């Protein structure tokens, strides 16, 4: 599934700071070809790249990759709704604990202005 924000924001941030793909790769601990693949949307961003980009550029992954975050948020909300529906009516402590976790998900989701 292509995510335009991977190319747009990662490349833009890198160029904003005058970094080459190889220099960013050196900071992340990978190869320039990996950065190129992320920017061309050949591979989805790795957790390592996400965390490194947050540290390097001083912005959240949500700001760097908003389309990816939106997609994941939607998928998690749909799955949470299904799981909550399956747990509804159960009164055992484990089910109640799970339902409490799931019901808090909407409050942890960052709204997007993009």
C-alpha cells in the first residue's frame, strides 16, 4: 500500500537539513539505498527508522509519516471495535480489563489536521 507521506516528509526533512541519503543512513545506522527505498516507497518505514527520524529531526513520527499513522489508526480502531463487541457482556476480570484498555484507545489517538 503506497503512502505518499513517506516520500514527501522524509525526503523533505532530509533535504531541509542538507543531508544526503548516505549521511542520513549513517546517522540511522543503515545504508543509503535503504533511505532511497523508504523515500521511493519501496519499503514501509522500519521501527528503527521511525525512532531515529524522530530523534534526528526532532519531530514525531506522526508528523513525519501522517498517512501511515492514519492508516494504522483506522485499522486499530476497526480491530478494537470487533474485539470489544466479542468481549461485551463478559464479566470476568480479564475481559473487563481488556475492555477498559480498548475503550481508552480513542482518547490516545492524535487528530490530524492534514
